[in-house]
C-alpha cells in the first residue's frame, strides 16, 4: 500500500494539464452573456416599454421554471447533472472566482462564485426551454459539444489527480460526461424532429397552461368510485404505486438526479480521504505486533459505505413518494398532517422556500450521508470489538459471560417495569364493568396497599429513571442522525418544529406548489380563459380547447345539454379543497 501511495504521488507530480477547467469556466461566461443579452434585446424590442415589474426583470430570464413546470423534466435534470462537478467543488472547498478575497466577506465571495457557475451553465437551460427549437437545439449542441470536448481533453491529458489519486478525473467526471452525452443526443433529436416537420414553437404561441395529466386528474374526480378496489401487488402495497394522474415537477426530478450524482462524487471523495488517513495510521502501527486496530476499522468503513449510500439513495426516492402523498392531501384540503405552527405560512416564506428547497435538499442528503456513515461505522466498530474480535482471539466464553451479565441486568430492569404494570392491573384496579370490556376501568382499588407500593418503589424508580434517561438520549441521537437527511419531516419534538429550518422550507414549498399546481384550480382557470376568448373571438366553442380529455367524457356522462358553467360548477364541487 505504501508503494502504491508513492506511485500515485509521483504520477500526480509529473502530470501537466494544458486545459484548466476553472479558467475555461471564466471564458465560458462570454458566450453565456452574449446568449443572455441577445435574448433580452429581442424581448425588449418586442415590448412597447418597460411598464411593469416583469418587464424590468426581463434581464433575468427564466431557464427553469421552479414553480410547477412539467415539460423537459429529464433533459433539465441531465443538464443539472452536467454541472454536478461544479456543485461538488463549491460544496467541498468553495469556489472563488477571485483569488484574493478579504476574510470578512466569505459569504459574498461564495455567492459570486455561485452566480458565475450558474451563468456559465445558463445556455444549457436556455436552449432547452427556448421556443425557437431549431436555433436552441443548434446552439445547445454547439455549447454542450464544446464543454464535452474540453472536459474530455482535460481527462485524457491528466487522468490522475492530487486529491483522489489514480484515475481521479475519470472517476470524478464520468457522470458529468454521461449527462453531456445525453444532452448532445437530446439536441440532435430535437433538431431533426423539428426540421423534419418544419415547425418552430415561436411561430405559434401555446397559451394553454393545462397539462394532460391534470385534465385526467379532474376527469377521474368526476367518475363514480369503483365498488371494489382492484387487488394490489406486494410492490404496490409496500413500496410504491404508480399514479397515472400525477407527475413530479421538473424541480423534483432535477433535485433527485443531481442529489444522486453529487452523492456518488461525495462518496468517492470520502473513500479516498479515508485511504489517506488509514495509510497514516498504518505507518504509525508498523512497530506493533498486530495491525488489527487498523484493518478492523477499514473493513467496517467499507461495509458501512455501501449501507449509508443505500440509505441516502432510498431517502431520495422516499422524499419523492412523500411529496406526492402530501400534495394530494393538500389538494383535497387535508392539513391535519401538518404541525399547528405550520398550518399557515406567509406568502413570502413560501416563495423563498421554493427558491431554496432544491439546494437545501441536496446539501441535506450529503451531510446526512456523512452523519449516517459515521454513526453506522461506530456501531460496526462496537459490534466488532465486543463480539467478533474476542471470538477471533479465543476469548469467546469470556465475551459471552460479559454479554450475558449485561443482558441479565437489562432483563431485570425490564422485568421490574412489567411487574409494576402487572401488579397495577391485578391488585390496584377495580374489576371490569362488562365482560366485553378489553381493559379494566381507571378506578383505584386497594388504596392503602397502593400507597405503600408507590412509596417503597419510589427510590428504585429513581435509579431506573436514570437508566431510562440515558436510553431516551441514545434513541434521540440515533433517530436524529438517521433522519438528518430527511427534509420532509422534522426531527424536533412537538412544539419546537419551527426551529427546524429544513422542515419549514419543505412546508413552504408544499404550499407554493399546492396553490400553483392544483389541477382543479388550473382546470377552472383554463375554462374561464377559453370562455373569455370565445366571447372575444366569437369563433369556436369552449369544448374544442380541452383536447378531448375531460369535457367530452363529462358530456357523455351528463348528457349533451350540460353547459360550460355546469361543468365549471361540477369541477369545483368535486374538489374536496373547496367546501
């Protein structure tokens, strides 16, 4: 291992890379600014004047709709995945575009670095979300191809690195390369498809904000529920049931993809950091007769790496499932699952929450992995040193005696607790009023004996309470460490939920999404807009704008005599959110 470490250092010292990604990141701001200014000038020329606040903020274009967009979800997710290496650099050591920064402005320097990273990645999202698909796909393919070539040259010229060691750049950058390849294919497919049909979306403006799955959701609300529910498989009962009437917004898909990629990179960085630490420990233990103290933590650390990674990946998918469950409850007007302090948040808090949720969730996943890994590693070391190593050293009988005494002591404590419950049930409660009652009534019997029982066990319960207090503390630490990555639920006790800023962000994001993506409200507004256009244009009917999804089925169920206002009333009536 020592020779391998020296070879890794020698390889790193002789590697000279002519392409520095940080410098290229600075140069990439030029096309990003040009792309931004070109679109801004075009939009400003098409507007008469900057009469509103939205016109004033045209300079800040919207590459990604964080407030309930459902189109290009996976393309935007892979675009975020292509920036995962930049996110990890900011998370691990901070990215500062300026070399010399005063010590009293680190937060402003980090903000400046984040703005530069976001601006350099802006063309990817702008080309994916632009209405001019031919120009967007061509420019996007060119910009993505440049980044792909530069990153590939950076890897091939110097595959090793200073921090991780052998094949550092290959291990670290292959997820971003894979995402760039996906984006290249996406731009090619879009360009060929649009060119084939000779169609550009900027020529015909689609003003319908009603998605297909939202219309189908309202349609199934108006159906009569089946008399007998279909049987569910084991996966649908225990793990996840797919809902055809629900789609995750692009923000949640992007968060999940970027969180998994950043988690992989974080695990790689942690793994090689531990290799350096274990190498130092091994050199210190060379003079001892045994290296057990070094080899044992290494095996536990490797095993818990997989378990902690699997736990955090499971959390990502579980958060998505909780998001769907909570959103459906809010759409139905059910807020009982929320703490009372969060039953109503201010509008400004909800807007700020949806802006910071994705970034916070990724950071919580990374920090949660580190905490869970450390806790699992400590538990593994306790198991190794208490059970495994004594057996390997021929001290299994002694270990069994010690463990047996601990289990016997705990059993005595638990036995006395159950004895108090059993004694209270037999001697100190009055008989059942009816034979059908499950428990005795809460009425004391044998009061004198109960007072003596309560007095003589008072001093013993003091010592028992000390042990239970430590057990309570241990359970709180374990549960808190296990759920630190779960931003969808609080780890604070009841009454102190407001101190959990992560959970407050989750609740604010839920309120924001429930107000802006409620299918019933969107369907209602859609029909009002279409009715207004019908009156203005005096052409077409209200029913031709619903894409034959909901209204035609409604006509078939209620008869052709129903008017559009009858349908609007039924849409609101079927929604449990409005009572």
